[in-house]
């Protein structure tokens, strides 16, 4: 019984194998092959898209983190700038106002002080002589008749047939040598010299305040005297008013 069934099964298997050999499995066509390739390409593109999307998500997250860090830094800087004035006030407080010291200034003397059209002069005044175009201190002497220069190194000589004299004066600007023609000679009598001495007289341009005149001076070597220039009545009359209680009333000439 079993043997018969086995024979039947074996026979059936042989028949099917024979049928299979007679009818082989059909091969895929070119279209089916192309479709399969397309399916594979689509799957690969989908995978690439997924990778790209994941990369973009990662990049966006990193950019967002970077932007957030920049915003936080900017907020910190902004807060520091807002707090800067307070920090400056704490470190550099506003200085307290300092009251100016009261300085006692001498009253400004009026320039070219005059009265009734005459120049007011004191016991001493600064004058300018030309030549030598320098400033000297002159003593005002109402007791002297003429004006004089206390000259040093007086030397008389002749120039172009005229009598000239060379002498030196020491003033505010140092020693100056002057050469001038002799306009005349004057005899000066003093207590120590009753007979008097013959002295040369020169004419120099004198500036004192508003006065600008040619003045005659007698020359003498009187180095023991304090001032080089003495102004007497021949100059003072009709031009000046003398206040012996004051000195240097008139401003120094700058010509």
C-alpha cells in the first residue's frame, strides 16, 4: 500500500520535472529591466534627499545656536554701554567749582596824561632819544636852566668842515655810541668851577608822552650821577607840568 503511493508520488514528480524542462521560466524584458533601474534610482534619490534634509536640519540648528550666541553677546555689550556713564561718574566725579582768587591789580595809568594841554611829568620819566633810537631814564630838574647829557668818552672831531662830537650813553638798552654835529658851545659855571667850562651842545630828537621835539643838550662826563639825561627848564617850560611827588607818569615810547 505504501509502496503504491510512493510510486504514484515519484511518478508525479518526474512528470512535473519533465513539464518544467519543456516550459522554462520566462526572462525579464528590456522595459522591465529599465523600470527596475528607475525604481532603484528613485530609492537612491530618496535616500539622498533624506540625508540632505538631515544635514540642513543640523546646519540650521547650528546657525540658530550661533545667531543666538551673537544676540546674547550684543545684549551684553549694549548693557555695558548703558552702564558706562554711571561707571564714569563713579570713577571721574565732576570737579567742584573753584572760586577765582581775588588779585589786587594796580590801577592802569592813563596814557599820555595831560592837563590844560600840557604833559604831566614826574620826578623821573622814560624818554627816547634819536640818535641813538634808544630809551633812557631822565631826571626832571626845574632848578637847571638847560638840559644835559652825562656823556662818557667825549671825542670832538671834524667832518665835512663841521665840528662833530662822538660820545657814549648808557640806558635801559645798554651802552650806545652817538655821533652828532655840535650846534654851539655853552659855558657852564658850577660851585666847584667858578670860572666855568666850555662844553659842546648837540641837538637830539626827544620823545616823551605826546612830546616829540628837537632838544639841545650840553655834554659832560659826569659818570658819578645816577641818570644819563637831565631835563631842565629850557625844555620843560610851556610843554610840561611837573609833579615831583610822582615818577614815570608817561608811558615809554615804542618808536
